């Protein structure tokens, strides 16, 4: 499928371990030269202190100091599991009247995916579920705006309920990790991303299961020690993978090793000739 790209490249950069596993089915010989390098978040970071940004953003969201703010961060289209999150949040809000859910992001049109129909469906759902007064829709933000960063600072925790599971290369995960926000994600249908450790740097639930997602949300909102452990773990994940300085250092190492490997190969060919 990839022709000679996999075979003849000095290095193959993959965005996560599931991506590498998929490529290994095409060419098992690339295992030793494949390197993991997820992309950092492509957003403008807020330059205010996290405490100031948090207070200002929570005021915009209408959240009080005692409210527990859950944030979904990213575009909304089929496969993102927003309907699962809303049904789980209804269960959570029945137990905790101070729970709030902010959906940061808007519709994204993808050909042949009926994205607009899905977006309208999930927008109607809070009213049907009786939680419309606890759900905030922020809509999209401009590429050069720091609104997305501010809303993450406002969050007590982030939920990424994707139908297909969360992997290291998720831009939403990268944004949350670089803001130190504890994350609930979903498991992959097959296999796992070995960089994401359940209970350490993320909490993983089965996809499309509102009841189990609600249990996880309840656990994290009520257990500050566990929440702090997830926060510490995801900050470590950001330091290792998602920060721009970390990505740059990894990229330099990859390029230098690729050049060294190529020079050694050329010397070997010269001696053979």
C-alpha cells in the first residue's frame, strides 16, 4: 500500500503505538526504525497566570467557585461520543447539583459524515435530558485566539468520550495534558496505546457506555487525591511528549540518528563496491 516508503525510509515517525502496529502489518521490517512522535497542541496558549485565566474563564462560563466544571474539548462530529457524554452527565448532575459541563468546540463538516445532523442532534439532547441549564456551549474559537486555552484552565477535569478510543496523538489530549487537566478517555476497540496508563496518566472507560462513564466522572469529582494523581500523571505525559520543547528535542534526535544511519549505510556500500 505504501510502496517503497516504508522499506526505504531511514526512519518512520508514527504518532502513537496503535499507528505503528497498523504499519507493521504492512511491513514488519520497519519495527526497529519506527519512532513515536505525537504532535503538540496547535493552539495559542494563554499568557495570563493559570489562576487568573481560570477565574476569568469560569466567570464567562457562569461557574461558581464551588462548581465542578467538566470540559469536552474539540470539534463535535460523529464518532466523538458527545451523546454518550451528555447521557453520562445527566446521571452525574442528578447526584451533584454543582456539576457543570462545558463543550468547547463547534461543528466540523466532513464529507459524507452527516456532521451537521449530528451536531443538531447533540444540541437538542440536553433539553430532552433535562440538563440544559447545566450545559454550556462555547462554540468554535479562532486559530489565533487563546479562548481554548482559557477554557482548559477553567476545567476541573476533561472528558474525551470518543467512540474509537483515545490515543497519544489526539490533539484534544495534547491540549489537556499541556494544561495539567485530569482526563477521562475511552479504550481502543482493539489493543491499547501503551503510553496511556489507566489510573496513572488517564482514566479509561469503554466507549459508548454512559453508565460506566458516569461512574468514572463521579469517582474523579469526589476523590481529590485520585484527581491529583491523574493530574500529576498527565503533566508527566505532557513533559515527555506533548510540549513543544520535548517534541523538538525528540525530532532532533530522530533526524540526527537518521543521518548517521544513512552515512553508515553509504560507507558500507562503498566498501562493498
